[in-house]
């Protein structure tokens, strides 16, 4: 699929990284001061809220396609923009202003859609970082999650279920 000819579209992201394969989902608010909205790879098919992103085409520069990326689903984050926190993690931002664009480097075509690297506006490829965290306000159950980050192990993604906008 030629993404440039599609222009703007909506899609889900699937990580294809060895040991970190699964759909990209959105974390829920865990504690009072946590806003939720962090993007993680659902390695265990735990049924998190699958993220549907809107890719608004800006331009092509060399072998990179530039997009503004916003959230279509889950509903709690509809309209939020994809951004990077000060410590490098990817999240959906509703209140903070996100002005930076994203780059897609198309690597080829996979069985379920285009294979890509997602890069921030500076060109850093998106990867993942495993972190252990408490997933409940009341228990001390620690779960290892693979958070998307511009500082982690690089991830090849598949854009799935593409719908032109």
C-alpha cells in the first residue's frame, strides 16, 4: 500500500519486535496523580484499549512521510495528540500542546499492512522499554509492561486496519 497516495488515514499499530509482539494499547489511570494515556505493547493479549490513531498527512521529505498524529480510540483519549514526555515515553496528550510532527519510514509490505519505523520529529526511532509497575491502587501486584519510548529497543511496526480519512 502506498501511504503517500492514501494521504491521511486511521490505523492501529502492531509491534513486531522479538519478545515484544502485540497491538499498541493505552494504559488506564492507575493512581490519583497518573493521567493514564501511555502507549504500551499488549504482549499478553490482556484486552487493553487498542489505540486507533489518525495520521494527518503533512508532506514527504526524502524517504520519510510526515504526519500529525492524534487519537481516535479509545474514546477517553479521542482528539488527544501523540507526544513524547520529558523522559522519552509516548503518550496521548489532551491538555498539553503537542506541535511536533511524526515521521514514518516505510520498510515494505507485510501480511496485514505496511511495515514501518515510527520516528519523532528529530528522527529518533520509537522503541520499547520494559518497566515493572503496580497495576492496581489496592494491591502490590507488579506487572512488566513494554512502554513505547524514543529511548528504548527499536520496534518495527505494522500499520493494521487502515481506513482513509
